[in-house]
């Protein structure tokens, strides 16, 4: 059982169908979500934005778990008791370096394989894929300020994810070139859209395009 939600951004009142689908993934009437920021959020600015989003879809129990400056090994483990784990947006290279530093890869794998829901936004979505190489590609690429060498990510899916697609064919052409060079498949996703993986099924919401070096065409919904 693998349940993943890959979002480009958290946009309020943008896609009721997607919001309802996310809520439907939870069996509990009062589900809990553990939030992991891409770097410490001392003012809880981004956490608060995320909390309000989940409150809007009817989920009130959101807990903050830091892997960076406020990391506490003793208490971090309780995140795996939550119904879902949310990986935030931010700098993908820095976020991956934190996952490596805190040795949570295996724990996240076990969590998902045992039925836990993993929700990513932007960088968090990229982290569910085999590699974060795409985070360093294109005009709006993340800076690799931590000199990260190992780009391997969680590998929970067999494709890559390109958030914040501007809707242009130029960007799709650039991403198509990326798929050919790297022999991979990429889902390009506009803000407000998302990809939901539920076992073997891949559901597209909003403006999402699949680009695959093995296919001449592309699929979208």
C-alpha cells in the first residue's frame, strides 16, 4: 500500500476536487498530520499557512517536527504515529541534506509501506521521487548551497516531478529535453494541481502533464 500526494503549492480555494480527494485518503475522523519543514521555521510562518490549508479541508491536528535547528531525536519518532507526514516546500538540496543527516530515509520508507500517507509540496514532492536532479534544472532552479553530492531521494515512485509549471509549451519542451537526456518521465504540475498515487493508480488533478522519453505524446487532465 503506497499513498502519496504530490502538490506544486498549497493554494487556497483552487481545486475543491483535489482537496476532497486528499481528505478522502484518511480513514480516521480526526486525522493527524506531522509537518516537516525544509529548514527551521522559527516564526512558524510556513507552518501556519499549511495548518490553515488543512483546517480548510477539515483536518485540525497538525504537529511541527523540525529536522534542522530545533531537531530533537528523542521526540521526532512520534511523527510516525501520525496518519500522514507532510514534507514542505523550500530548497530541495538543503531539505535532502537534512534527511540524510538525520537518517530518516528508512523510517519514511517503512512508514509509507505500512500504510502512512506522505504528502509533499514542491521540494517535498520532489523528495518522493528517485532523484532531486530536476530541482537544479531550468531558470528557477534551487541553489545547491550545501554542496550536496548524493542526489538520490526516496524513490517511492518511478518518475520525477516538476512543480510550478508556468503552463507554457516552452517549459514543456525544456522538460522534454530533460526526460530524453536522463531517460526518465516527469510530471509537470501547475500551482493548484497535484498527483495522487494510491497503490498502483496515478490520479491527476488540475493542469498536469506527463512527459516521457519513451512516448511521443503527453497526457494531461
